[in-house]
């Protein structure tokens, strides 16, 4: 049930949020899948490599920008790690704090 409620909240928010692009949605969905594999326990530990491979993004700058923006927009909490093995911590949220229309 959590799965459906979380996705529904996300997509309801995305429709209203003019800042969100297809890149943001794609990265969020990859994070959601990794969260699912982690039995929906927050936070999850992710590496840029595993997320970019899932979403087929070849430019690290797109990943970095979207992760920072998803956090700034309130969709995730993101604690960036510069360690290549440990990964960054991501806490998924259902809806953003503030939505710009």
C-alpha cells in the first residue's frame, strides 16, 4: 500500500510543479525502485553510477543537478557522499514542501 500512496503523492505533486522535468522524474523513479528493493526503509544508500545506469544518463552533471534540485524542491532529502563505495544517503518523501505552479 505504501508503494501506491507514495507514487500517487509524487505524481500529483509533479503535475502541479512547473520546475520538474522528465530528468527529475526519471531519477526519482530510479530512486523509488532502489527504495523498493530496500523494502521501503529510509534512508537508502545510492551511488551515482547505479542511478545513472538505471536511467541511462551519461552526464554526471545532469545527475548532480537533478539530485540537488529534487532535494531543494522537497521531494527527497539528500546527503551527498564523495566516497565512491559508500554512496550518498537519500530519504524519499511523498510530496514536496513547496510547489511552484
